[in-house]
C-alpha cells in the first residue's frame, strides 16, 4: 500500500511538472484553481508511442517510412530494461538468500511456492522441467505490464510484436514437448482424431490457441492505455487518470500476466497428456 501511494504521488507530481505533454501545441493550459499568484493547471496523460514511434530500419529505408523490416526502438528498450531488471534481481536474490527469510524473501517464496503447487498439480511429473520457464514468463510479463505506472516508462507488452514473440516461443514449446513425449507419429495422428476429416479443424484450433493467447494480453494492456488517454483528454484532470493508470497497471497487468502463464501451462499439460 505504501508503494502504491508513493507511485501515485510521484505520477501526480510528474504530471504537474511536465504537464504540457498532455496538451496540443499552441493551446493554453486550463487553470484548475488559483491561490494568489500560484495557478494550478489541469494536465493530461498521453501515449507517446501512439503518435511518435522511433524506428530502426534494417534495410536502410528512410526513417519516415514504415516497412516490414522496421523495428520500434522504444518497446525494445523497455524490453531490454525488463530483462536487465530480472537478471539483476536473480543475482541479488541468489546472493542474499537466508535460512530465516526477511519480508522480501518471504514474499517471493510465497509467490514461488504458489506457482510450484499449481504447476506440479497440473503437469505432474513434468512440473519440475517447466517450472523455471513458466515462472520466468510470469515475472517478465508482470514487470512489463506494470512498467507503465512509472513516469517516463511504458509497457513493452503494449507492442504486439513483443507479445507475438512470447506466444511463438510458448507454442513452439508446447509442440516440442508433445513430440518429445509422444513421438512424431502419435503427434501427427492426433490431428486426425476422431476421424480424418477433422484434421483441418484441429489445425485451426492449434492456430487459434496462439491468437487468443497473444491478443488477449495485447488488448487488455493497449485498451487500458487508450482508456486512460481518452479520459485524460476529456477532463484534463490529474488524479483520475493517474488512479486508472495504477489500476490497469497493477491489477489488470497482474491478472493478465497470470492468465497468459496459466494458459501456457495448460497448453503444455494438454500436449504432454498421454
């Protein structure tokens, strides 16, 4: 609770100091209230990546044109920042482990034990093999989803390419495990169950898994960001958009990271079931 309150106050302060980012150039700010010579103005929040996208072109295309080979720089920077935070946190945690855990270690152990119990119950003997992957996936998505509550940062998962990348990795893992456990013949045979004509529908079903897995996360993160900016531009008020930002970042972001991880685990469980 103290952390949420601190972030809330920090976001409000940043909007008051850098509030001109939420208005169009050339327009005067609206005054919220005035105390003598001090005028407190209304401010809004905006999504820089929607209007201004910094791209790097692998094929030397001019910067003002978009191509298939263009890379959005800002989401990549945010993703690398999340990776660096995870690596740093892992090193720090390994060096500070204690037999009698403190509050931070105790909180992390609760989360790890919670996931271990779910994964072991769902995957059975295969749980230990996939525990590190699923836990890393959750923490990466969770940190990515809540990064938007920190001023001047944005969620990497707001970019569909990053989400599709994670989806492709998990879908590859699902099919790899199915082939490893069942063998290639049994794996292919499943597509023709319960009878031969069902093969196209079964293939479409496999493709739909990846689509639903990725677009659910993308829709919730991007949708929350768009709702914040729309309300911000409508009322030009600081507290409500910041509160919504915390809600979508902390609550919705946590739920969506958990859902993505649990669905990935479920797909693996179905793939390895004999």
